[in-house]
C-alpha cells in the first residue's frame, strides 16, 4: 500500500514537472524511460538543449534539497548515456537536470546538476 502511494505521488510529480517544463518552452520527448542501468523520469528538449530530468517530490523544501544524492545522479547519467543516441542531434547541448516538487510551492528546476 505504501509503495503504491509513493508510485502515484511520483507519477503526479512527474506530470506537474512536465506541465511546468512545457509552460517554459520545453518539449517532452519521453516519460519514465527505462533502461538496463536506470530510469529517466523525463527527456525534454528546448532548441538545441536536450535534458534528462530527475523529478523528486518531497514534503518540504529542506527534504527536497537533500534528496538527490551522488548515487541517484550516477544512475540517471548512466541511463542518459545509454539512450542519448536516440534523442540527441549534432551539436546539441546534453545535460542532466533535476526538478523538485514540494506542496504549496512552484516547481523548482535545477539545470545541469551532473558534472561527472
């Protein structure tokens, strides 16, 4: 039951993040993209920027600030590397972004959170 609630909350957060990104001019290319090395919540494009986005929903802004650790970022980066050839065009800027969804606040989009 707890897992199902978390799954629904995650899907809701991804929908909110996707809507926010669309309002900011991004095109959603894929959602919940599974790879052998990890999952990518959203694959988005705006112009020549391709972003692989990790979405995190937390109850407070403080929790959101600490939820994205090195392990999770490595998994997203590995998954992005595994599928980037499917989405990237020549001369694209490719990056890993994060979005934090917190009740009562606007979504927070952090660009280029991975430098590995």
